[in-house]
């Protein structure tokens, strides 16, 4: 397609490389700490991502409440195959 921002678009990849972190790669390399006590939140994010519509989870909270831990736990679950089909 002619729309910008599609997966595989080199400019998109450059922006993601500059501003993002590949958490699944970090999980594969064992660079993430184990996530303890966030199973309920991780499961809820998986449920939202699995929905057919309105499947964009948003994690909101003060610094230090565990938003990063939840997404790191999700990345680890993806790497270990502990996610719904």
C-alpha cells in the first residue's frame, strides 16, 4: 500500500529503532528481570491484545507503579509461548 507507517517501512523502523526498545529481543537474550506479582495485569493486556476490535491497551500510572514490568512480563510470555494463539 501507499500509506506511510506500515510494518516493514524503513522510515518506520528507523523511528522505532531510535525511540523504542525491542523487549521480545531483550527477553530472548535474558536481559529482562523476572516479573513477580503482575500476572493479573499481564493477562489483562493479553486479553485486550487478543480482541478483534479495540485491541490497543494503554498503561497509565505514576512513575514506579509497574507499567514497564507489565510490558516486560508480556515480552517474556511471548518469548516462552505462554500467550493465546
